[in-house]
């Protein structure tokens, strides 16, 4: 864990808390700090269905009280059709920067938001759903033969987060019961196509709390959870 980045995260969140109107923290850092305590996550991901440019500019202005050299790195529309802005904030005593993302929430019109030390944070179940979408993609297409094609980013960190959410918040097969058939098809398609070897290797780059983490056990566990969903869908 980079202690300088961690302190910068706390400093920025302390500024964010009283100034945010519609944005709330989500993503891996929200999971690490407030729900799972499982791996060091570097970025601060702020989501809002409203995605107000005025609010973003106001928050960035507030952050400049902490670091005047905050810089917008990119602005684009993601494959999910979500609008996104990326910023970087210089951090003292390290060459690394703190990355801050503002993302339009295209999954939830009214997300459930909790408060931790006055910081607005997406609920664990909302982030759970977002992690599934990150893995499978939000838009699915079928070819002429009826085969499903998804466009998720398939990052090891998302898969690890999904595993920990299933273990600590709600078993994946039970959580999927509440989701649409399309979401279930997406995760089943991912299960049938993802590279077990690539995931196992990529997990080595994560800064996990559990230094003895067994990637093989994680993959077997997730496979078993998804097999339960397949069985339920066939019944």
C-alpha cells in the first residue's frame, strides 16, 4: 500500500464530503475502505446519474484548495454511453498521482447511497451490480447464429472484487436471482469464455490484504456460483 496515496485519498474525500450534491464514491476504493477491506485501490471513482458539469467544476475547484495543480486528463463517452472525466492530482512525497474519475451512472436512476464519516458512498449491492457490468459489459449483442457477444473490460481487479462481494455481501448465485435475464446471460457467457490463466497471472499485480490468496480457489468458487445460476435457469 502506498501510504502517501492513501493519505491523499482521505484528504480529498474530506473535501468531497461537504461539497458533493449528487456524486457519491463507488468502485474499488469504496469497496476497500467501507465494505470489504480486501485490496489497496488507487483511484477515486465518483458516480452520479445527473452528471452535472457545474457540480464537477465546483468539486474540482474545492479540490484545488488541496492541490492547485489538479489536471483534467481526459473526457469521453464510454462504450456504455456514460460520460466520463478523468483528473489527476499530484501527491506529496511520491511520483504517483491520485486519479479522480467523474462518471455518469447509466445503471441506476436512483442509487442507494450510504454515509461513512459524512462521505456519500454507493451501497455495496449497487457496486456489486456495477462490478458485474464492468466484467460483462452493459450492452449485449447477438450474432446471426444467436451467439451472445459482450464487451466487458474483464480486469482481474473486478473479478477479485466480485469474488469478495460474493463471499462477504451476498453469494453471487443469490444476488443474480434479483437481476434481469440479460445480466444472467452476460455472466454465464463470461464464465464460458474468460481465460483462467490470464486472470490468475493478473491477480499477482493486485495489492491484496491477504498475501496468501489462492487464485485457483477463487476461480473454482466463482465457477460453482455461476453453475448454480445455470442450473436454476434450466429448471
